[in-house]
């Protein structure tokens, strides 16, 4: 039986969460599955993005009542397993991602790259699926 429940959800905070959501969908191909408005205009209280091959990420706007309110926005590093990293690299560049590490072959057999989104979060994509 395959476990289809996502059990690990990275959580990120953004100054401009609506723009971050749009960027992550456009640049990487995440699928937006939830978006709840925040208390402030143009804010996101909670949002969820699914990775088509499995898994997801949660994010929202910076807010004082968050348990992670002392964590600066735009901080984080997320690794995502992807099949066609070459096409994904091109897509990320076309959407305006900043290259942190060029597309390359790794000594442990993975092919991948790392880019930063507009607020500075590091997104690594590679073929390495873990041991």
C-alpha cells in the first residue's frame, strides 16, 4: 500500500506571500491547493502548494501572532526531487529565479541545481531521492 499522506510540510514566511505563491507556481510548477486571506489587506493567512510528484509546502505572510514570528521572512532552504531538472532549470530562469548553483552532476549521482526566489529562499531541485 502506498502512503499518500504528506507527512512533512516545510513552512515559509514571506513579506509578499501572494507574489511568492504566484512565483512558485510559475517558476517551479507547484499546484496551489489552498489560499486563505490574512487579517491584513494583501496578506495570506495560510496557503498550501503541492508538488505534482508528491509532497508540498505551506506558506503565509509575516504576522506577529505566528509561532515563528521571530524568524525573518525569506529564510529557508527546500530540496525537491524532480525528474526533468534540465527543463525545470530553464523554467525557473525564465520566471526570474536567481541562480545560486548552476545545473550540474553531483558526485553522488544526482543532477540538480539551486536557485533563490525573489525573497531569498533557496530552492534546490535534483534527481536524488534519498537512501
